[in-house]
């Protein structure tokens, strides 16, 4: 089984600034993952051509963290908003070639403070931004839970969110893997959660990676890892991570 995670930057390429759905689909399919976790996913947003990006990549589920337009007018998403296909949303997704027995969702509140964030392709420029609500989406594959999230960019607060997310996933009482952009570098996610990392690789920024902010964490009797990979794709400011599990 191959698991993957990729922060797609709503499909934008830093090379030309364009969002091309065909390029996004080709990039995601090139990973050949059985289960692919995506972050910074658009649904019905003008900047990405009004496309449901998760549905374009493949079968699975999109889960919005916010409804409305990122950086403009938005509100926190509710559990009912995932099933409003025409409504503009922004969040995470899991695309699966394997049967999913059930979906589970945990919503996380935004940090109460602003924090500086690097501008993609901005050559060291930062902007001070308010945080947004976050969401954890989990796919029940029967003998394994596979989950994804994109945590807060506010240092420390993201680790609080991670502890809540991993405790929630552990409460299901089965092996689990959490993949996503945790916005926390290096060993911090392992220290905060107690979960074991399945891959160590620098993922950000994509052109010259200096940090690992995209992680794959495991809990319980997850099958052994037989292969890992990190890929630079023709879009996004992150590299994708792949982990192959035995069986």
C-alpha cells in the first residue's frame, strides 16, 4: 500500500503563476498512491477556475475548513458543508483507490493571534495573517485509519492542535497514519504527539527544501515501511511525500 501527502497550493505553479487543472491531475496521478492526502484544496474558487479539485484528482472526499474565499470573506465550515458541492470551500481531501468504510471529521479552532507567513515565491517576504480554522479528515480502511490535516502556521498552537488530532485518532483503537502539512519542522511533531515518523525528508520550499513541515506519523501496529520517496512536482511550494507499507 502506498500512502502519499501533498500540499498542492490550490494547484498553483510558482514557475508561471497559473492554476491548471490538467497539470494538477497529472501531478497527483504521477505519485501512483493508493491513498493520497491533499492540503490547500479549492472547491468552486475563482482563482482555480471554479473546479472541485479533489473530485478532479479522483474518488474520495473533500472536507472544507472554511467556506467562502480564502483571504477575503469566509466563515468556519460545518460538518454539513462537505456535501454542498457548489459552495466555495477550502480545505483538505483524501483521494483513495481503496474502499473507504467510513469517514470521520474533527474540526479545530483558529489560533487567536496573527502570525508572520512567508509569501510563496516572495524571496524572503512575510505577511502578518490571521489564522483560519483547521480540519482533520480520516478515512477508515478497515484495518487502518488514514488521516490528513493542515495545521495552524502559528508556532506552538499547531502542536496543541496536533496533540488533539492524534489523541482523537488514537481513540478509535486501531492502527493509524496521519499525513499532512503540520507546519512544524523536524522532530517537533514526534515530540508533541508521541507518534513515530515514517519518513524524514525536507519538503519546503520545493525548489530548495530546508525544512520538513510535511509529515507522515504512525500509531499502533502499522505495517512496516518498505520504501519512502520525496517528489518535486510542477506545482506548489511543497514537495510530496510517499510511504509504501508492506501488504
